[in-house]
C-alpha cells in the first residue's frame, strides 16, 4: 500500500468525529439560555464594565447639633445613713417595710423602753429629794442672815450656811442633768429616720438584743430624690467645660444613658467640678444633679454620661457614613444633577455617631453617597438606588387565610 492511500484513510477516520464535535458545540450555543435584559452588558457580579455604579445617597440637612462630651459615670446618693441604736436593749417592734420611702422623723423601730422609764423615775426622785434639801437650806440661810444682823451669831456660821446652800444648788443641777439624760435615753428607744429616703433590707429581727456598739445597722436609708452622678473627663476637655460655665448662661445639660447607649434614662445639670486634676489619670472629677422623680437612677448604677457644652444652631449635618477618610483628609462623594460624582474635600466637625457636623465644603440639599463608595472615582456615573416601600400584609379574614399566609 502506498503512502498516499495510507494518508487518505487516516484523514477520513478523524473527519467524522470532528464534524460531530462541531455539531454538539453549535447546538449548545443555540440552546444556551440568554441572560436577563437588566444584566446584559454587565461584567462579573452584575457590575457594568464602565456602566453606572449603583449607590445610595442622602441629602445634606440643616439643623441644631448638640456638642457633647461622653464619659462613664456612677450614680451616687447625696446622703446614705446606717441606722443603728443609740441605746442597748431588746428590739420589740419593727414598723417599716423593706424598700419603703420614709421621711425624716418617721418611727422605724422600738427598743424595750421599760428599763429607761425606771431610770428616769429614779433620776426624778433624786432631783425631788435634793430640791427639798435646797429649800430647807435656803430657809435656814435667811434665818441666819437675820440673826447675824442682830449680832446674835458669828459670821462663820452664816458663811457655812451659805456654802451649804450653794452646794445643794450644784447638786440640784447635776440631778436635773441626770433627769434630762434619762429622758433622752428613753427617747432613743424609739428609732426614727434621720433623713428622707428609701429603706434597704432589714438586717435585725424583732427579739434580738441590740447595742449602740453594734457594727451591723438595723437598716440603711439612701436618699434618691434628688440623686447625683459622678464622672470624669480628660483634662483636654476641661477648657470647653470651663468656657461654657463661664458664659453665664443656663446650667450645662447632662444626660444619663444606659449601658448600650440606646435608652435615655434621665436629664440633669452639671453641679460641680473638682478643684484639681488627677495627675495619675489626667482626668478631672465632676458631679451632675438629677431630680430623679421617676427613680430610674439607682445608687451605684453605671451609666453613660453625655455632657452638652454647646449647641450649634442651623448647622450643616450629614450622615456619619457619608464622610470618607483619605491621605489628604476628609472628603465626600457629591452626586450632581447629571448623576455623576465629584470628590470634594470637607472640614468635619464633631459627630454623635449618626450625624456629623460639617464646618465647610457642602451646601444644603446636596446628595452625598452613603453606600457603594468602594468603586467610585471622580466623575464616575452612578445609579441612585432607593429602597422600595414596604408592602403591608393582607388582612386575615378567616382561619383558612391565616393558614395560607403561614404556608
């Protein structure tokens, strides 16, 4: 067999498989599903190669902005009293409920008064006895003075009687003091609230013998109306506080927030500052006063404090997410009327986490990019995306409709 015949047979053997493969490729291309119309002309991840970039925008607004200094604070009571007995005896009555609000002077408990009543009677008896002796000595003194005037007795006898009268007078004063002491001890058997406030838990039960030297109090009273919050600020924030206080306006407003800073607990005012800076921490202590009418602030509670040192009126405000940071400082992406973005440098002021005050660089009503900034360049074309309105659920008219919605 010649070389020409061998080559011809080899060509015919590979021709048919190649034709079959070509037919399969054409069929796959023909029946392959085409992309949706909104994705035609887009590259990977549905982004247009050179087309508009989808972004979300927010306008520049104008309004009042409160400049606040943040700190951690502790709620402290203005007065806390450990109620203890001033006399010894058996506790016979407890006249309060735990957690009760009391006023100064309210009767809280009673100690057995009988021993002190007896002591008072003894002191009054001794007083009465010495008073009678003084009266008798005074009568004798008048008699001796008359006899001495008639030159019937010696001067020494008169002087001795006068000294006896003065002695009885001194004894009578001591007896009167003993009576007053006995009355005072009898009053101390009634334990009364020294201040107004809220009572804590009872520490001693009826029937126990208590003493004035006991370290365990009968109960603790804490003043909660009003109440204070102590906090510290860095020494760098001190000039703003001093400047605001020196302005002579209204007291500086202080807000107390919960741990997560989501709920405003109470609003008060700055009351006082410490007279020196703590050199170990570089901070200064401050105290704020809260009326606490609803008693939502509790002693020793930790709160987040916001001290308002200034309020900027009609300031330019933007969402904090719209502010960008670069090597040249802060800037924003401004969307023009032709839906093209421009990079603009701005001078940013204080921020509260949600809004940022802009000193200069933007105008009221301008649209700023919030989301989609990672693919933006100066002059890029954008497509503004807006959130569709929420569709309310249809009203349920029957049990079957409710089951259908759940399915």
